[in-house]
């Protein structure tokens, strides 16, 4: 009887040791369940989230908000926000102007040359897509709403935000944009200038999507899919880059093509 008890305690002890080891792991899990890898630079990930325009078919709204976005208290913070909007018909293009992007009571800055605009005919109607990237240096710690306001009511919109710390307290140092139509993927290259930089990228789509990152260690940080209205989407990710040089960001999905895709990629330099 004693020997049976002893044999039972050995696997039990192994299980307990394994659970403790897992709990003490330095890996983290992002909001959408993607496992993080230990950072290869001084920059650190803080938080990410996204939201879609809460509209019903044939109705329109003028603002989309990420509620209770959490900013940590790490030093040298930066907030990157991607904004998407779509409309049908040239007479509604003026409504697509992004009037403001705010985090709490702070206004974000549009990154110069980051706006992507493209249009496409479908069943006799013209559809317009716009995506743009905004940033805020040293966003306030705590919980805040991130609100995007358009110039007028729009049929479709998304917003996604990524917060980092230990980042250079300037605008992103390098920007590349890309666009595609009727593709299952989008591939964009950027040449970083700083060792230990992070690449942040955001993809706005005219369809709902199942885009996943295909580049090693490229982590999807948010994934917002519109359930009503225009049924559009936005995804965003980060990639730590140990040594400066050329980096390829590759998003793809296995099934249907996406009618309109805009991809914004920026380099965030580490704080020095």
C-alpha cells in the first residue's frame, strides 16, 4: 500500500512543478490570444484594442469610440492609432474627413503622408476607402476613451490602437504605405533605421477579414470586425527588430479576396 502511494505522488509532484514553471513564464498573452515573445529591444508592449462603428444597415453614425483604453505608467510612452472609414457615392466623400482623434482630453496628431485613399466600382456604385495613422507622444496613464469623429455620418468605420513604452519621444521615424484591390493578402516592406526599433502596422479592409501575420514574430495586437453596416475590418500588429534593415510584413487569409486594402507601416525608435 505504501509503495502505491509513493508512485502516485511522483507524477503529482511533476504536474505541480510544471504548473509553477508555466505561471512564472515571462511570456504574455495579448487581447486576441496571440502569445507574445520576449522583447528583443528596449521598447515594450503596453496595451492594444479596437472597435467598429456601431451602425445598423441603412443607418449611419459620426463617431466610433474605444471605451476604457488602458495606458500603463511605463516611461517614454507612445500611442499609435489607426483610423478607417468607408462611404458609398461621391456625394458622401466629404463626410469621410477625419475631424478629430482624441485620447481622453488629448488630441492626436495625423502622421504626415499616412493617409491612403482608394475607390472601386461595384454593381454600378462607387465605394471609397480611407485609412490614416495618428499618434500621441506620452499619452496620459490610466483608463481613457479613444474617440474618432468624422465630418459627417458615415456607413462604415473602425479604429485600432497600440500603446508602447520606452519609445523615442518623437513622431514615428519611418513610414511606408501600400494598397491592394481584390487580394487575399498584402505584403509591405520597410527599411528600419534604428537597432532595437519596433515596427507597428495597421491594415484597413473593405470586407470583414481573417487576416493573420505570416512574418516570424509579427504579433497581431487587435482585430476589429464590423458586424453590421459596411461589414469592414481593421487589424494591427507589432514586430520587434533587433538590427536595422529591411523588414517584410505579410498579412494573408485563406479564403475570399478583400475588395479594398490599405496598409500603413511605421518604425518606432527606442528611447535613447
